[in-house]
C-alpha cells in the first residue's frame, strides 16, 4: 500500500513544497487506513512515543521521518509543535499541517498516559497483589477500595469512621480538607495521609539495583554500582559544577560584600522561564512530599564520597591533592535516610509469574500526598502549631504590619513554637525547611490571598446576609447555611480549599504551559483543567462528564475503565469531574466521592516522582535585585541566595518587601536543567545541624545518594520502565538536530567524553539479558551489548544515575525546560493527583467551597473573569490566575504586570509570535542589562 509515499518518505530528498504536502496528505490517508494502534497488552508492546512511518510523514513531514531513529519521542518533530519555524513553508496553508501536528502530538500524549496508567502503578501498602490478581471476581484495575486504606485502631478517628466494620468517613471528617489528609477518599480514609509509604512507578523487582537481588539487575550493572560508586561528590564536581568566567566575582556562589553588582556567577539560563518559576516548584514539592521529619533524617550518619574516581576505567582512591583540585570534601557526613520497612518483601504468583508484594525497602511520605496546601496549613499535629491564626478574626491567618511596607507579613517563630534549631528567626509556617527568600515570598503571598478571600467573603456576607452561601454541614445536610451564619472555622476551611485549588490551577494552566512552552502542551494542560472541548459551552462539558463518571468510572470492565477514562476526561477536563450530577447531595457518599478514580492503585507519589523534582539547577547563585520605586530595568544589587537562607530570609523580606522581590525574581531567568549548572552555594552549603567536622554538604551530590538510598533504577532502565526508548551509548545524548559544526554540539560532545570518564565502559556479553521491560525491535531480549557486537567495549550507560541522565538530555521538545524523561513521570502523576482528589472532582461544590469560593476558583478571583487583551500564541485567554493573585495582594506590582501574560515568563521579555524562545526585550525593557547578556 502507498508504495510511492513510502519511497518518498524514505528517500529524504527535497521536493516542491506543494508536492510534498500532497505526499503527506496521502500518508495521512494511509495512516488512517492502518487505524489507531491498539493499547499494548504487555509492557514489551508499548508505544514508546514512536510512530509508524506514514504517521510521522503525515504529522511532521521529512524531518519527523528522519528523526524517527533517535531514542527520543517523535511528537516534538511534528508540524506546529515548535515556534514559527516548525510550520511548513510553501504549503497550501500552514493551519492544516499545524492541526495534524498538534493534534497528533496530543494523541501521542494520551497514548502515553493510558499506558502509563496501565503499566506503571505499584503501591507499597500491600495492595499490589490484588492489583495484579484481582479480588472477589473484580480485576485489579477496577478496584476502588482496599482494606489497607482503613484507619488503624490507633487512629483517634477509628471509631468515627466505623471501627472494625465498614469504614466510611462522614460528618466533620468530610466537610473540608483534614489536617493529616485522611478522608479525602471517604471510603479509603487512610489514602494519601501523612506517614503513608511512597509508591513506585517501576516494577518492584527493578528497584534497588545496587542490591543486585535478581539476575537481570546483576547482568545490567555487573557489580559496578553501589551507594558511593561511582563517587557522588566526584560526579558533582565533574558534571554538575557551573563553569565560571571570573571565579573571584562569584566567590563560590557567595557573591561580594554589600551585595555589590560587581559580583557575577555564570549560569546557563532559560530564556522563557523565570526565578519565580524555580521557587514555585520548590513551594509545590513542600506541599506534596517529604522524606524528612522536622528538618532531619535518621540519627545515624554516613560518609558521602569524595574518595574514588575512575582512572583509565578503574575506580582509584582520590589523593588529598586530587580532592582539593576537584573541590570535594572527604570529611563531609550526612544523616541517613529514614526507612519505613526493610524486611524481605513477600512474593506471590499470578499467571505463572512471580512478583514481589512491595519494594525491598519503603519510605514514608511525611507530608500529605494531596495537593492541599499543607505547606501553608499543616500536615500533622506538630506542623499545625506553627500555623498562626489571627485572634481578631480567626477565619484569617496572622499577618503583621511592617513599617513602611504595604500588606502584612508572616510572624516569626516564637520561642515556644515547635521548631528545629536551624529554623530560629524564620517566619512561622507549617513547612519551614530549606527556606530562602523564594519560600518566604510564596508563603507570604498565599497567606495574603487567604486573608483577602476572607475579606471579600465578609463583604459579600454584609451585602446579602440572608442569602444561601451554598455551604452545607454534612452532619445536618438539609440546613441552608446563610452567609451570615458561616462560622469563622467554616470560613477558614473554605478559604483553605480555595487557596489549594487556586494553587493547583496556577500550576496546571500557568506554570506547566510555561515549563513546556509549546502548543500541544498548552492545549493538553488546559484540557486537564477545563477540558479539550474548549467550546465554552457548559452543556458540552456536562455531557462528557456524565459519560466519564457514569459510563466508564462505574464500569467493572477494567479495560474500558482504565484505558479510556483518561481520554474521555480530556473532554470535560479532570477538574470538577462528577460535580455536576443531578440532585447532588452532600448526604450521599456516591455524590461526594463519585468523581475520583485511582485506576486500581491507591494514590501516593512514587519515589521516582521525587527524583525528577530534584531541580536544584533552577536556582541562580545570585538574585539580580531591582527596586519597583526606581527604574525597574536597573539591577541595583546582586543578593546571594545563601544570604537569604533560613532565618536570614526574614529580614531580607521585611526590609526589602514583597514587591521588590516579586519584580526581581519575575525579571530574572532561572537556571537551565542541564549538566554543569548546579548552584555553587548548594555544593558548599553549611548545615551546622549536621554536627560534623566540616558541617558542610554538597546537596547536588546528596541528590544522587538519596536516589540510590531510595532504590531508584538508573537512567536507562528508568526510561524502559516508563515506556521510553533506551540509549545505547553516551553519544545518544547529543542532539542530532544541531549542525555538525555548531558550538553547542561540540560542547555536548565534550560532556559525553566526561560522562564516559566518570561512568566508564566495559566489554559486553551478549548472553546476559538485562531487562524484561522492553525487547529489541526483532523481538529478542535486550542484552548487555545493547545492539553492539558481542565482546565489544560499550558505555556503562546502564549505570548512569537517573538525575545525571535526564540532565544530559539535550534533545528536548521545543520549549521544554525539562527533559522528556521527567515529563513522562509528570504525565502520569500530575494527572493522578487531580483524578484521585475528591476536592478537585466531585467535591468541587458550593457545599464545601461556598458558592463564592467556587466562583473565585473559576474566575481567578472576585467578580467576573477578566480577559487578557489580544490573543497570545493565538489563544483568547483569561488573565492568568497568578497574575490576578499578585495584582490584588501586591498591588505595587500592577504596572510591572501589565505586559505580563504568564507570570513565569521573564517579565521584560518580548514573547514574539507563536512560542518564540528569543531573549529579546519589550520596548519598555530595552535598557535592562539582563538583555545584553
Ligand atoms: C533555594 C534553595 C534550596 C535549598 C537550600 C535546598 C536544599 C535542600 C536540602 C538541604 C535538601 C535535603 C537533602 C536531604 O537530606 O535529603 C533538599 C531536598 C530536595 N530539594 Fe531542595 N533546596 C533548594 C531548592 C530547591 C528547588 C528549587 C527545588 C525544586 C523542586 C528543590 C527540590 C528538592 C527535592 C525534590 C528534594 C528531595 C526532598 C525529599 O527527599 O523529600 N529544592 N533540598
């Protein structure tokens, strides 16, 4: 079929554009005839982000065809998925190819999500056997409740949820988000609560590769890796260090006296993402997960490397001289990770195959896994004591005036507040760890947002005291709660729900589309939130929502349920799924809980998710400080981030003020997630709490150690497990799209040499099978030679730490601040944290949020939605949620925000047309020296 098209596709020769378009259209017809690819039955048949020849030709022309043979996903080569240059020239129109490219990319992403849901859920609570083998005639993927998710007898709420009978949350426990996260799912009270184990996204058998517990891992790593091999500090110094043009001006990231502008720490900058975006994601992770408890790990200390390096392929001890030259410290020590369970896991057999019931070790997530703003409001009995409410209005958080500054500021920790010693002098918040000016900024901002919601609600209550607020009390569901009857506690809880939902919205439709700055992801993320339909017609959303919740959500057919649920959810969007059922009643558990879907596996974040959020390169060493009351184009000081660490942030915030920090971090570009780009101050940070000879630690090196402690598979197996193509040598990292003689390519090739030096090579043995997650194209098992001849010298690509691997991914889709390996982890887990949370689905209702709260979330603040002028990247869109939050809480920034479309795009940048990444100033910012760098 279509021999002419195949021949044209494979020839790679250039033809007249109009003729080429006709060939592509014929390829589209051929691709359509071949039909949709089936969802894989086994993990070895997975999609891998690679499409058939005709599909590639249809969606992206010759370029897409030629790049099919790289390990990287195909969608990034489709028409319209980049900037203007990704649209064809000389075709009959650009809109038709653009549509084929962008919608094709969306389809690829949906396939990935379906298969991720199918193959990558591994719960550590003991439910995995049921997931694989099913229970009481139900297949695992259709299970909705688990005995392991019951509250234990030791819980103070054990009796309230039903004790040893059927457990179901009710009354006070379902009215709002609970402190520890219990009762989000009312039939699985324990799910997502603080202290429950991190899940996994990879087969349990493939975790803890250092332990070499099975033949595949032994074959894969050949005894070459363990906790400190290859040496993490050596990796940090050789592969992570920022190269400085003038080391004295950087001073190891400490800057110069008096915050002098003569200071300079070079770093590789992302032109389309700012420092506010860096701190935003740290602020998010402090909501989602933590391995630490109150600022520390386990009591036992351990060495952290700086002891060996590979010399001619052999691990060789480092001499003191070598260590000094590298800049690492053999005397550093750090506290070991807490382990929740390390007894040998059980095994079971299903379908003739043997499985582990959990990972060999598990670790507890000490935060609630829910997106519940727990970093602000607390996640256990200790953290909540640091959350101060305003005595004059207990619906509000306590904020204090600061002389000469607008708006309130968080109070400082008091002597009798529970706090680790290193937090002394910090602002009092539920999650105070790893605190710098960025955390102070967002905590203050959202405390203000909480309070402004309360103020506006009270104004509404004064205007219409007898009107129905929409709120209901589950203990007395029939009683209408009028505005004037809403208690301070009820209002506090509603404000928390609103703030958490706003944060989720900002993250989903503002932060992420700027992190992944291209058209498919703009559409995809908006689809996650408010639906792909995008017609603006609420009836359309309702119809699809009904199909999803009542058709597929209730299905006992696991294939239908898990495979297509996420596709249909893209229609109405995940947010609010199941909230529009007729005759909704807070007294009906099926209404309250009916919109959630856990896809057969209880929700928590996996260890692999933590790994891909180790984003320390985002942080610059120095903040380019500006003053709103002077010329905003002028950098008036260079403030070292470390000068705002822990208690030092308080004075930095209060003396300089929210507005100046907002402007400074809004204008400055963040650090690219790439090798040779970790902050110098983090490699040398002083942590006196460690009480060790150096009192120092290299955080980038520690990132590697923690992943090894947590048993994260190394990079290549990590990719195979997630349904991405493996690499067969370090050379695969080089971006093949770059011209052979370009300086960027040369630099990448140099880094590849360094990777080879650090991780080494070995003589391969093709009799050793190294994985069961994928097979070769010919259907044969993947072996130690990775396609190279038996006995040849191959790269130890299997040993590369996952963080190192994704930082080395130079080949990325357009506008991706992260790699495709990180992205695939997000596709799965970012969707799940919406799908699983009833407050974002069936309990996104006035009965919980108040009508005023529901409108606030939908309209990005009080009053009707505001629309942005023009059509940025071709879209009519509301004024972004974070822009609205900033405008009302830090009004001094309003003039600076006028030209801002997305708060995470550097404020003075001209966004140009269609996803431009150019670093070019708007006319008003032409004088800004940052644009001359
Ligand atoms: C700006 C200053 C920052 C400082 C001083 C800092 C410091 C630290 C420290 C001391 C740890 C704990 C290491 C351990 O004992 O395991 C850590 C962990 C971590 N950091 Fe940062 N960090 C900063 C920024 C960021 C940013 C911007 C991100 C972006 C998401 C981030 C993500 C993480 C993650 C994911 C972990 C692991 C947490 C866990 O294991 O639960 N950090 N950081």
